[in-house]
C-alpha cells in the first residue's frame, strides 16, 4: 500500500475535483469552476481549427452547446439551496435571450458576407446585430 501522505494527497485532489471540502460540504472548486470550462473551450477552438477544411463540421463544433451546460453548472454551484429553482428558471430564460441574440449575430454576419463586405466588416456588423438584439431582449 502507499504511504498515508500520498493517499491523503490523492483524497484531497479527488475531493477538489468533485467540489467537496475536507468536512464533506460543497466547495467552490477551482477545477470545476475554472479549469474544466477553460479546457473544454480550448478543445472547441482546437476542434474548429482542425476541422476548418470542412466548413459545416467547423460550424457545428463552434456552435455546439458546450459552454451553456458548463455555465449552468457553475452558476448553480453558487446559488443558495432554497433559491436554486427560481435562479435556474431565470438563468435559462437569459440563455434563450442570449441564443436569440447570437442567432441575430449569425444572420447579420451572413447578410454582410453575402454583400462581400470582407471578414472584418462581417464580424463588426455581426456584433452590432448582436448588441441591438441583446439590448431589446434584455428589456423583456
């Protein structure tokens, strides 16, 4: 068997990954709140880069819902138990607003690309469309 110090270190590491402190209660873990979402984002960027020769695959990877489930998880870890359901309803409503604003970005960018405006203008106009949509949707 291993020595007690190394076993204790492994246990602390495993508890950190699971978001549990030494007393057994929930803890905001750097691994679950920061490291895992960052690694998934990096994998998405690498996936888009590697699949760039296949535009439909690259677009599918870029728009895959990877950040949304992670953001729900991280957001819910920060909520008080009594308020989790109400907070989740409000958060997912805001996700819908964000998705609609992102759809506006895509449509605006596509229309700008069809007008042969170049990549920089396509992105700038896409963000302008996103901003207008988000501004309107945030009032609802």
